[in-house]
């Protein structure tokens, strides 16, 4: 099921990838189940981080196992109670990073589970940014390391506020309890880290294979542009394949075939981008479908699968331009 928390605000620049004239994609719809994505309490002052009280995890105590959590013991703290149940040894998580995590959420007073990603079999990917997630998550995860299991409680002020979340059965007075297994994190310096694939076709652009988080080079040959879509691995990852209805988290750089001029880049903005494949031009959707997470992909998009004679205003793209992209697929969302 598509998660509401994947509908992160579209960053500046992604308009140059947006599909034209189609507002009905599934990716634009809200989820039918709750998630920690929408905060009604971002104006609350920062909480104090305290040790407890917190309920016990009674089953599923290993990392990435679905946990069972007891009812809250007595009255919850009015602040943010956070416990590192399993200390990971991975990357440190900073505010505004994207995290990939499995989680379970329940109500303190009843132990009623209102949502979990374990049953869906797909981790949640979201940004620890104000306005993208409830504040309790942002404060609890910042500074922790990937590979960690966290147990924390979130009072209404840093959760869903006084109005609660009727869809989830959360009242405005409910303190929430979360178990979060942080699998990975990404930021503007992240890159694909797959195995290099030979780029032997001299009629196609050559893409740099650096994995230092800097923009790869794109060398466009002095030949006619292909008339069909090209989607080839530059670095082949070993993650899950991207489906046609998935959302992805990416780094990318785009240039125009005829001039080699860059017209859009997450590297220049120093900001990763996430989007649904149902909300971008056909060349992107078709080019990334079936590719593996962790890969860098060369995509050459002919006009009929790009913008044709209607390029976005101010994009620097002329009518009937062939577009060339390097795309790092960091995560499936």
C-alpha cells in the first residue's frame, strides 16, 4: 500500500521531470492507513529527551523483527522518552537526512497497534525534515546510527497534536509508542555503489563512475541521438527492482544531447529528490522500471518520451530535445 509519508513535498527543480497533463496518478493519493509523516505540531518547542518511562518489547526483540510491545507502564512522560534498544554501528543520522526504516506504532494507554511496516514487507523511507514527519520522529532519530533499534514515546505536542488522527484511532490526548529499526540513511553526499558495467557503445553517452557523492560527468558523443529510449546500467546495484508504481529516492543530473548543457541536477541543489514513477515523464518511468536499487543508470530520452514540443518554461530545454540523465537509485519508497 502506498504510504502517505512518501508524498514528500516536491523539491525545487523536479518540475522539469513532472509528467504533463496527468493529475490522476496513484502516487498523488493519500494512503488508506496512518503513518508518521504529517505533523500538526511543528510549532511546538523542542522536547527534552528523557530515558523513560517506556513499555517493554516482549517479542520480536531482534533487529528488523516485528516487535510486540506491552502497554505503557502508568502515566507517560510529558517529554520525548527515547531508548536505544540495539545500538547500530552504521552512519550517523542528521536532521534532513532521508532514512529507510521498519517501524511499529501503537497507543500508550491501550497497546493498540495503529500501523506497522513489517506486515507490509516494505520499509518506510522518509525525510527527517520539519513538515515532512511528526516532530517526535525527527527529534528521536537525529544523532542515532543506522543499524539501531529505537524505542520511544511521543506526546501529542510532538505527534498529531490536539486533533489526533481519526483515521488511525488516535485521540488528541494519546501518547504514541514507536519501535523503529533504522536500516539506512541518505543525504546530499550519497551515491550509488554498485558494480561498474562496461560502457562499450560509442554511440551512447559515457557517465562517470565516481561514488564520492559528487556529480558524475556525462560525455555526449558527436553523433545523432537515438530515436528509442536507452536505459543502461553504469553501476549495477544489488537491491530490489523498482516497480512501475513505486516511488524512488534519487540523485540525478540531466543534460541536453545537442549541447551537453546541464539543465537540472540534485547535486547542484545539494538536495535529494523523491517521486513516484507515475508522476514523471514516460522516459523516466520506463527507464527506471525494473532497475535495481543501488544502481546508477544512464537514461537517454527521445522527445516523444520526454517533453516533445512542450518543454517546461524556464527549463532551458528546447522543443524536441533529446535528454540525457545519470540517475542514482538510492532507495525504493
